[in-house]
C-alpha cells in the first residue's frame, strides 16, 4: 500500500468517525430531552393522583382544581319540583 492510499484511507476513516461522533452526540441530546419530558409527565401524573379522592370518598372528583362553591345536598334533587 502506498503512503497516499494510507493517507486517503485515514482521511476517510476520520470523516466517518466525525459523523459517528456527531450522531452519538445528537442521540445523547435527544435522550436528555426525552428524559426531561418523561420526568415532567411523571410529576404531572403524581400531582393529578394526589388530587384524586380516596376510594372511600363519594364526592365528585375535581381534577381541574376548580372549587365547588355549592355544597352537595343528597336530600335535594334539583331535577324534581
């Protein structure tokens, strides 16, 4: 093998290694972004789960955080007059 062909092969390999390194770095950045999204979603789920009533609680669930200003009266049916 001549020195020119060895140098050409080394340049080709160097370029391929640069491309591989760039791809690995892009994958690493993607993974970091996805891990952050997963962590954020887990926190939102935990927040929602904390707001769920216990199984023994028969009141309506309010997942949106709106306050229910009217008290629940089981003896009064608003549909009958």
